[in-house]
């Protein structure tokens, strides 16, 4: 008999509305063995081609079949230092699992769940490091920075990571809620890097606290900029400056990083209203909506200008949001935020319909001329982010102009992640190549590390 795909156990959908504990648990050892047995070990493993860091997926699954968990961990960590993270937050359905042969007629191998199990239950092997005498500065401690730091340290270079916030992890900490990525997992991965000898400095804003030119003068042979894209994109409609309007970036940072809304005595309190409208349809919108549920909003709605079919968020995140009581209202385009004494008092939307496909390949939303008013007291805007220009402007003022595109993203060589400055590299959301997600940022970190290492040799 064919073995059915194994599924992780999930926290009760009612209970989890009021806590920030992980929604999903790991597969059991018995489930791991069954799931590993489903792999066909294709001669041409499309799953590996679908992984931005090219993890040897059939090989680590074969190790699980042989009950060799440590070997599975060793294989994964040849290319990925963050298996516990990627197993939780990567869009496997569009990458490794989306390319699995089994998925053509049935369900693909649960590669993400297997990777997470291995990451959670194995430790990184100790690496013998031979000092190279070279120094590399990394700006940002998110996915790209952590990945590059690991590879460059293994090559023997002195690696120093500068983080603008007071805690490490970048978007993994301030953007992704703990019910998706437990902080113990993230802290463990960072501890591994510290034990390798990677040095971290928090509360350092490169471009203000210290400049790229100063880093060069301090003896750094190469600089990797992976500072993310923390500048929120807003709607540019009337009422957007009212009290009660947040960017998703601010809302999630305040709750995830600073504990707002989770403790009434917190130094950065969050006014929790009754009804919140989340504008957008991506994973960040789902994170914001599900977080709003947990901090106590009575009614949480996601409003999106296309239909459910066009939602860019992961299917798993959409399902979890629905289970937790989030309402979805489609074909709604924001027009105006209504006011009462400086605070949000409702929101006006135009009802849309879908027209011809646009540049993204999705059908373009077209206004119908019909409008509705939604009764809300809080608005969270989750329409994406752009790069903060602090570093680029500071560098230009010192005669180190870094070429950017029309939107302010740093232009890089797609393979080397090199910029027009020979010792400066960039990757992740500040210099995107492809979709913006954790595994692509890791891929950028690996490519940058290889190029930096080649240059330093």
C-alpha cells in the first residue's frame, strides 16, 4: 500500500487564538520514517533544483531512512545553516515540494517538515577554522547575513555582524511571529554562529553610527550589505496619518520585538481596538492579522483587491488565518480612512472586478464605481516594503556612490552579489534577485560569501 503524506500535529485552533506558542509541532520519529520512505530518489531530483541553496534533499532523506539522524543533519548543513528556520518559514510548496514528482498526481514529500525535524534534533558539527588574516563586515543579521557569516567564518575570515536593532535576527525576529518561528530556535542558530567565532554588534546603524568608509579604514577587506527593506509602502490615500493606522512592519516589530500588546505594563504599549482592517494579501498580511487576533482585537479582517485565487500568501498561512477567525473580504480597494477626532473611525473601499492580466500575470483589478464603508477603528497596511536609503546616502556623501535602481534597491551582479564598488557586496531584500523570502535571502548570502571568499583569496 502507498504511504500517505504525514502531517504535523497543530495546536487547537481556538486555544491558539490567545497565545503565541508554536502552532505546529514536529513529526514524530515514526512519522519521519514513514515520510522518508515516500521519496522516490529521482535520478534528476527536481526538488534540489527548486531549492535556492541546493540542499541535497534525496541524500538527507535517505539518511533518515537509514535511521542516521546526525548524518542527515550534516548533509543539510553543508549548504544551509538554518534548517530549523527554513523548515518553518520557507514556501516549500513553490520551491522544493512544488517540484517533487509525487506532487504531480498526489501530495509531494513533506520536505519542509523533515528538514525542520532534522534541524531541531541535531546540532551543527564543530568546524576547525584556520585564520585567513582577512576581515569581513556584514550589515544586518537576517537570513542573508547569518548565512554569509557562517560560510565566511568557515573559510577562516574574521567576521563582524552589525545589527541596527537591539536584538539579533533581522526580519526573522521582528517580522515573523513566534507562533510561526519560536524564538528558542532562532536564538540557538545565532548561538551556533557565536561559538564559531562570529562577532555581533547590536544598536549600530551603518550609515549613522559608523559609515562604510570608516569600516574600510578600520581594516575590513570586504563589506556585505544585507540590511533588508524596512521602509513600509503605504496606500497614499486620505486619512493615512490618523491615529490607529500602522504599517505591518511597525505593528509586527512592536509586538514581536518589543512585546507591545502582550503586556499592559510594557514600555511601548499598543492601543488594542475592537475591529481592525489588514490591507494586503501576502504572508506579512497573514502574520499581522493572526497577531492582531492574539493581542485581543475582537474582529480581524483582511481586505484584498483581487480574489482569493490571486492571494500571494502561502496556502498554509491562509488556512491558519481562517481557522483562527480572520475574515477575508475580496475585491475591496482602499479609497479613504475616515476620521473621528484624529482617530480611525471607518474605512471606505471601492468594489472591484477583475479585468485583463497585468505585468505580474494576474488579472488586473478594475473599479466598478460602487463603494462600501467598513466599521473599523484600526488599519494595518501590509503592502510590502522598500529599502531604507541611509547607507546609500551616507556612502555617496563620502565619495563611495553605490548604484541603485529607480526604486532604491542596490544593483548587484545576480551571481556574485557584487556592486559597482569592488569591496562592497549586497543581497537579501536590499538587493533582491527573485522573490523576497527567507530561502532566497539565504541563497544571496551564500553567493555573496563565495564571491567575497574568491576575492580575498
